[in-house]
């Protein structure tokens, strides 16, 4: 008889796959079978366990022992020593902090400090390919509540409005308000924007890979609130694992009548389809995304009319980000007041960040809105790698802004960051140590914009090209101080005249880089600058 | 009227596309599928899809050229993706790329005459501590020099011979 006494969670995401997660998993399963433990120890593939850059990570329950950088060669030792004899392999062990979970307190996640997990509640805890585990962990409870308590679409919308949830895609627009703008009509659409293209951002990918049923549930609820019976998930073509997992989850949900006509005999109808992107950063802009779903070049539309009035196929459409949507089930289940107990009065809730760069524990974290940048970097991220000094951080991806040491105590929420002309954006935080060159980082950002400009409107098409030309001059040490002003001038013109955020954004990294790290640029254009030996940049940033 | 030859590959495309006759919204889906079959999008496939979905072929070409993912040239058996991200850039990935292109006698994006390799570039594979990095198929090779990179590529030929 099969009696499972022990579970081994293996974090499978794109990063650990590169580190050989699949091979480790197979070796583990084989080794367990060889040792006759197959009926006692179950291997569960789960989403990202949080940190990245630490190779393949295993967590053994109920012992709550975590291993990092596991290779195939380590498997026999782990199986014999730990799973058979009960002695954890100290050599590979990494500390596992108890984490405050919303529903129950259970040690999970390799984090330096407990995180309040609302969105990532089940990520790295359940097997994302199992509907049963998702349900046991609380997915679809909010849907059942709506049905059992007879909540009307208006009730759902009001609860979300009251919760103060704001769009997590970058702009921070109140979600309830966005929904309420949806024009009346017999056919409306709900689109989930999973076209996560901001450099250094992969939070949505890990949500999709870690808990796909949560997203499906949230889309049913959102669709119900706005009166849409058809939803699309527009997902980056590069995200093959996310696509596979969400496809499987959709299939399971249809089978159990959690999707389709008359869901669970409630009278609610909702259909869900995946639309795969094909590699275009601009498609993250909602109207470009709509164009792409319609099978066209992903070029942004002129607004107004806004999608809420004329969106997909000319019908009223709401486009919400993955993380935004994933907040909805807990809001419905626990109420707006509960949700407001997290975060700040104007920005309630939590925020998921990907912290990268020169940091001890790079990876995925979820913290309350309004947490300071200092806490995120030094408490949750474990501080700067190799004991080096903090120089600055790029917050919000390529379309974000630089912050320096004097702004470490800024509260990370939409309103507080605005005061520093910064944005929360996609939630990417790229941490730079004292040796990082802001000049080359900005160069990399500007070449990204130049490559991704869709070419539709002139200010962006020409502007991104001129910015790159000027920047290349500066990087080579052939620029002048005037070039610095020129960067600002061009990006200012682009900000006021471009059609969509792609052309409006370069001003953010440019202005903040010049404001806070001007000396570095002045040195580069002084005429005395020469290329340093390569070793000086041994571990340059991960953006670009 | 475009008629596709009667090969297993072409028939798979025909079968898939026939589900979406006249459905303009399925263009990208149809292109994804066809590229999955052929590895690229040959002209007759593009024109066939245009005809079946009732979209002008010029429009389909416009979509194909807009998205990074779609290609109109055949791919080699192995794709060599050289990372040009910031970290790799400062560690000399450009020299690696130039050497590979020169030795293989192709330009970036090109494919060797024997159909073995396609060389392309990638912005960042997230393996910055290993810079400079290239990816062949699913294998990541790090800490490259131009010579080391070429030895690895040559190894693929030798592997075949043995």
C-alpha cells in the first residue's frame, strides 16, 4: 500500500530548468525507486520556490529542510542519508525561514524574512499541475462564496473597488474603477495581460507557473463582475512552461465545469482561451495587445476610444495584469477591509517584486505596499553581494527609474515613488553595487528601446534611434557635455508626443540616471576617459 | 489559388488551418503552428494561410516581419544563440560572435550551407556570472573565448562522425 510519509518539492521554473531541474527530478525518482522508497516519498514538481541563481532547489517536508544547488550527483546522498536514514545533508542545506502565510502558518519559501503572501500564497507550495492540490490550498473558494452567497456582479465589483486594488501592470490605475468604465453591451471581453516583456521582470511568469488555477478563478470572477463571458490570456510565446501549465489547468477546469457554460450550476458562463504572443515588447501595451489578438501587427491604437468602450473586435474590453487579477480571489473571500489591512491607505495590498543584480538572494518576493526600498534590499534580499556597497537601483524595469542611496528609505508604492519621478512599473528591482557602470546600463536600456519601438509613430521611431546614437557616442567616451542635455531634450519631446508608453518612458531612466549619477557621465564625456580593463566589470548587471 | 503539395507536413498545416477558415483572429496561431512544423515560414505557406483566413498576403507578411519570433528563412539543425547582454558584452561576446560567423562563413541570422547551424543573438539568458555565454539547442556554454566557442561548435561535427 502506498503511504506517503515524506514530500520532496522541486522548484521547476525556467531558471532551475537551465540548472538541470528535470535531470535532478528524474534522478530523484529513479533513486527512490531503487531504494524502495517510491511508495513512501513523493516527488512534487512545483513552481519557483523564490530565490533564483541558486540552481536546483529541493524542499523536504515534513522536515522543512531545504537544499540549494542540487546536482544529479548529489541525489544518491540525499536519498540515502536524508530520506532513508533521516539525516539531512548539511553540505547542501540552506536556511528555511518560517513564513507568515495568510491562510495558515507553514514553513516554506527560502526567504530571509517572513513575507505576507497574498498573491503567491500557493506558489512553490502546491503541484501546479494538480487541480486537487489547488482546491485543497484554497483555489476556487472565492468563486464558491460568490455562488453560495448569491453575490451579484455589482457586489463583486464593489468589493474590489472598496479594496482599493490598483493595477499591477505598471500604471497603478484603480481596478474597480477600470471595470466600472466598461460600456454596456451584449458582448464584452476580459483579457489577462501576461505579455511580460519588461527586462528583469518575471513575476507574472512565476505566478502562472506556480498557481495557474488562481488566475483562472480570478478571471471567472472578473468576467462575472464586468459581464464578460469570454476571456483571453495573452501570454508571451517565450513562456513555454507557463503556456503548458495554464493550458493544462484550463483543460482541468473545463472538465470539472469550473469553466464553460453554467459553471457549477450557478448560471455563470465563462470561456477562456490562450493567445500566444510572438515576441514584441510593445504588445504589453493594452491596445497593441488587442491588435495582436485580432491577428494584426501589434501597434498601439489611438486612445480614446478606450478599450472599455471599444476594445477587442470593437467590443467593450477590460485588460488586467496577471498579478492584479490574482489579488481578486482573496479580496472576495476575505473582504475589502481585510485587504486594506495590508499596505498603505492609498495603495492597499501587497506587491510582488523580482529582485536581481548584485544581491545576496535574488528572486521573487511579495511584500506589503509601502515597504521601503531599504527593507526590500537589505531585509528581504539579504543585502549587497560579497559585502560590497550599494550604489543604486533601477526600479520598474527598462521603463523605470534609477534611485540612489539617498532614496533608500522611499516607500515603495505608486504615490510615494511619484514624488521622486519614479514608478513601481513592472516590479523589477535591479540592484547595483559600487562597481556597476550606470552609463553602460543606460546604454543597454536605450538599445532595448530602439530595438523594440514598433515604428508606428515618428517621435518614438526616430527618437529611440537618436537616443541610441547619442548614447553610443557617450559610452565610447566621444561625447560632450552637450550630449547629456540632448538626451534629455529628445526624451522630453518623445514623452509629450509619442503614442504609447514605449516612447513616453525613456525619459524616466535617462533623467534619473543624469540626476543621480551625473558625475559618472561627466567623467565619460570629459575627453580623458579610457576603457578600463575587462575584469573591472566581471559581473555586470543582468538587464539587457 | 494556392495549392499545397501532398506531404505529411503540408497536410498537418492544411488540417490545422482548415479549422480557422475566414477567422482573421487566428492568424498568429496559424503562423505559430506552421513554423512549428517547418521550422520557418516558406512563401507558399504564408500565401496559403492568407487565402484560407481571407487576409491579403501583404498583411500576413506584415505580421510575420513585425514579430521577432517568426522567420522566413530555414533554420539550421542547431541554433547557436550568442548572448549580447551587458555582462557578456563587456566580457567579449562580440568577438565570440564574429569568430563563429567567420569560421562558419555566415552572417548573423544566417544558416550554414549544410543546414547544420544557424547563428543568432540573444539579449540575456540570465547566466551573467558565466559570461560570455552561448546557447546551442538547450545547452548553455559559459566563460567562452572565441577559440573555446569554435572548439565547442566543431565538437558538434565530430560527435556526428563518431
